[in-house]
């Protein structure tokens, strides 16, 4: 929330108001009853908090017909961070999300912005924008009619929705019935519904499902914008690990209802001792270069692809590899380091 002091154009009385970036609010001067409107400007960049938690899940447990879908699950999501929630099919991700939204009964505790969701269900949901795994609308209504309905539920202006229609390439489909939409169009409409009204927290379940590559990039950039410029805390459950790796500050990995681990991708890689891949292209490959690289202590594996050597090794011996290649007459044209991927971390934690 942003606090602003505005001046009444009639009596010049100053009024303090609060709102979110791009939010339009109506203000009535308490002194002369003049009514006006104010639109909050776009924020520049939001400073993320390292201490404040907007989502707190403690000892969450859920049974379905005797089957324990979520087992004593605890984790926190910091204010202003993008948190990736990962796990194989049936791990308990969607059940956890439903509990976080107060949509199912469970044991344990979920707090949103410091409030227990069981005791403050209506209040806590004001902070949240939600994209479910299976997006649904009224198929007999147009896209605009659907969004108008949800805007009225949130008591926000439909004008914001129209701007998002443009951003997501749905401007020409506003008067089309949603029943005629493609899966990707429905997904984008679901994202618009979720971000409408400037929520403090976004909970996204498989946000890029059904989207073409161009739309995936668009959604990714929108997530970054909401997080960086408006400070929105974003919780993403996804199977697209490469997308998570590009945008998340931290990830939590769940399997069989249990949180196995949570941390940044780089820290998880260190814990598992997953080594980076050094990719070196030389002008001309030779047996002497290959032999020299293989002889270096700390090199686990090398692969030759034309004039490129891909080396999995300890990161601290990179300079030694470069020296040995040059000593054997190799001329290095290009060098890059490929850090461990989220796929490698994920598989290492969930295998077996």
C-alpha cells in the first residue's frame, strides 16, 4: 500500500489516502464534501523484505478418505519474493494451495499477512489474486461480461481489465463468448482475472499451461513487473522447471505430501554437490587437449562435440582447465559456464 497526501482543489484542505499502484480511488474532502478521484502512479522498484512473511504455513495436514495428501507441511513465503512450489504429480501441491485459500478443511495453520485464514477468511482473501490449475468461466458470456462480473465482485473498475486485455492480446476478443476461446486464450483471461484489482499476493497454479512460447514470455515478464515494480508476493506451482528457474527467488520441493527442502536454486545445488558444466569452443580440437583436460583432478566428465568441449567439474578448477588447453596449443574461441539446472536439483531430491 502507498500513502499519499492530496489537496482538495476547492478548499485546499489536505487529505491522507492509501492505495496500490495504478489503483483509482474516489476521495471526498471531509471539510467541504468536494468529491474527486485519484489514480496512484506506477511504482518504480520495490525493495524486497528479508524478514516479513506474507504467507505462513505451519503443520498443514490433509487426509482424503484415509489417504494423507499433505503431511505436517510447514513453510514461509517472504514479502515481495517469488516462491516456486514444485513436486511431481500427486505430491500435494494443489491441495496445499486450496488450504492456503481456505477452500478445504485441514489441520494446522495458514496465515495470510499475519491473519489466520480460518478465523479471517473474508479479510485474508482481499489480499489474494488466484489462478487455478483448471481455469473456468461462464462460457455463454463474453470475455468482457465475465470480467465485468468478477470486477464487480471485487468492487473495482472494469477499466483496468480493458488495459490488461490489450496487454495480453485479447482486445479483439472482448465481445467473443468464452466458450469459443482457445485454451491459451482462456488461460490469459484467467491471468487477467487473477491480477485484477492489484492484489498483494498472487497464487498461480501452472500459469503457463496451454500458452504458446510468445505468450509464455509475456506472462513471465508480467510476473516480473508485478513483483519488481509493485512488490507483489508471488507463489507459483508449476511443472515447467525452466520457467521457475528464470524468475523465482526461492523454491520449495514437495513429494508425497512432505516438504523435502526449500532454498535458492544455487544453494540447493551446493547442498547436493551438483557441479556446473563448462563449455569451451576451441579453434581446433586435438588429442593432446582432450588428454590434458581429462588428467586434471576434479574433472568428472567431458564430452566432445565438433570443436567444443563440455566439461562437468568442480567450479574452482576452471582457470586450470583454461591454462592446460592453452599450454597444449589450443586457441579458445568461446567459453561459458552453465550452472546446475532446476531439473537436476528436482530429480536429485525426488528420485526414488
